[in-house]
C-alpha cells in the first residue's frame, strides 16, 4: 500500500534527522515508526498479589517433589565430582529430604 503524508517542514526535517541518526532512509524510518506504533500494547505489570497467585497456581501439585540439599544449588555442588558415588550421595540426600518434608507435613 502506498500512503502520502503531508508533513510540516519542521516535522519533515526532524524525521530526516532521526532517519539519518538510525542510518536509514526517511521512508524506512517512517515505516519503522508506524510498525512500532502498530504493535500490540504490552500487558501491564502484575501486582504483587497477582504474581503470588500465579506462582501458587504454577506450583500446585509440586508438594511431593523431593527437597534438594542446599549444596545442590552451589557451584561446588553442581561441578564437584561426576562419578557414581556423587550421584548416589545426591539421590540419598534427596530421598532423606523428601522423607523429612513428608514427616513435617503430617
């Protein structure tokens, strides 16, 4: 589609300066401005209450997941050892954490 615009001399000059700043032609710059203005509006940021409600809904059904030991989240815990012994120790810690979490829920 072709559109003809009747810009004031000041507006045309300002658009030419902006186009030059972006290193594009006047036509390409004006097209990018129109495309950006045509994008759907960003949704408003969630309130704290909405965020917490979304996280609660997201975490539903995760109560039975094992509780990982804190070392599982450290750099050393992630990269230390890679043999079967380390994997067994992690499984043991996860199982122990799961059992403790289960007892605490009772």
